[in-house]
């Protein structure tokens, strides 16, 4: 059967978060392969470490190896895969037969089930489509079955992205298509807090929430920060992937000139976002530092600028180290006129694994949480 252009992902299809999609793979991956459809850079491949975490395994990225994990995690970049990348047929002269050899990277000899992600599945070479189809539908790599309990799933782009994704007709009716929604600014800022993302990036995202918007929303037609397949030359834009790259750049910015740093950021997220990042960087140098706030929480000035307020919340959540620090900073938090901005301190500190003990044992945070429960949904 010939390949057909994906048309499952309509604007009316129910959407899943990345976490929901990962949960479906955990629950159904042995019996029903999911194809995650979403815009470029929104983090679809990040579901593989999410799944490992849900399984209680230590694996987090390609190259990791933990022999005591329940599953072996295997990532395939289908756009760069070659015919002989996973299996090869070779003559066995002693038997007068053709034998199939599989890549040792699969570690099938260990007998552990695999969780296998076929990333950009629908852009892979057509010559490999039959190999992918057997993996997805039968948990078979050539003539060799994957270990019992193995889970296989895929990612691809939306048809509206215009990136030419196609799927074989006989495969389309045998998998589950999941439309993945864009991550919200609050969700992504929390993710950055949980992974040591740079405070400037967290502030940028929370102060410019439209950087996480979708071009499928008609109100975002003029949004210069985001991916839009209808905009000519739209190759550098804001996504969780590109903003994470900016975070890595900022963590290594020491020694770079202002022009070098600006050029690196613009080349990663585009000019419109680069200018906003530049403004946040300047603001980060100008705000009252957390140590001064802790020393005088009732007398330091609460800035009128919305972005400056956000930056102080983010920096505070990053910088407090003790219960006394947290109690003092909460006095300042309660002086900020916007409860939405106040909630940023809470969301950021609870997302940071290093601050769990502070959150659990702090009476000031507990009191704020009880009074503002509606902001924490």
C-alpha cells in the first residue's frame, strides 16, 4: 500500500500534554504503539526520559547504561538511520544460509525488554519503512522478536507543519495517533527550574508567555517569537528545545562579549526573541539581589516593572538556602501586589529538587499555599 500524507492531526483532535502521552506509552506500549504528532521543538523526544522516570529507572539520555534498570532505552533518529544501522543479512557458509545479525547496541542478549523511540518516524528513508512497520506493529526487528514486554512508539510532526510527513496506509490503521499540545509557559518554566535552567530563561518565558504559543491559534498570526510554517525564513524561533539551548549558552557565557552573546542567542531563537532576552539580561544586572531582600524584606523596594518582579521571584526561588532565608524572602513575596507574580516564587521553588526540604518544612510557604490554592491549579 502506498504512503499517505498524515491527516489525523486536525485542529479539532483532542490534545495531550507530553506527560499524558508518556503515560499512555507506559500503560499501552506493549500492545499498542503510539505516534506522537506535534510541532517542531516542543519536546516530543523528551518523553523517553519521562517514561524511564515513570518506570523508576535511572536512564535519562542516549549513551546512559544502567544494567539494573527494568528496561533498556533505545533512541532511533529515523532521519539519519541507514539500512544496515540495526540489522544486516550475511551468508553463513557452514549452513548454506543467510543469517540476520542485529546491532549489539540493542543489548538483546541481556533479555531485558526495550522501550524504543522512533523519532521523526515519518521522515525516515522509504527503504526502511518496512523495518519500522514490523517494529511498530509486531515488536519484531527483521525476523527477531524484541524481548517480551518491549514498548515501541514514534514521534512525527503535524500535517499543518508542512514538513512532508507521510505514513504507510496499512500502518496508519494499526497505531494510535496522539496530537501533542504545546507546553505552557508555566509548565516549561517549572521544567527549567527542575533541571537547573538559567534564571534568565525562566524569567523570559514567564514574562513573554506567547513564546510558547501555537501558530494554530488564529490570534498568534503576528507572533514573531514562534514557529510558523507560513512565515518565510522562519528557521530560528522559540520552542522548549531552542530556549533550553539558550539556557546552556547563558551558563557558559563567562568570557563572551555582549555582541558574541547576543549573536549566539539570536541565532538560536531569532531576532525578536533575542532582543527580549537582551532586555531581561540587562534587568538581571539591575534588580535588587536576593541577599539584600533577605536582609531587609520589608524595606527593599518592590519594582513597578512586571518583568523585574518576575525576575526577583525566580532569583529568590533559586538563591534561598535555609529556612530563615525562605521565611525572610516570603515577607517580600507577600508585598508584591500581584498574586500571579507571587505564585511564580512558589511554582519555581517547589519544582527545584534541591529545595524540597525547604518547601516541606516552611510554615510561611504553607500559609501562602493555603490562602492562594486557586493559583496553583
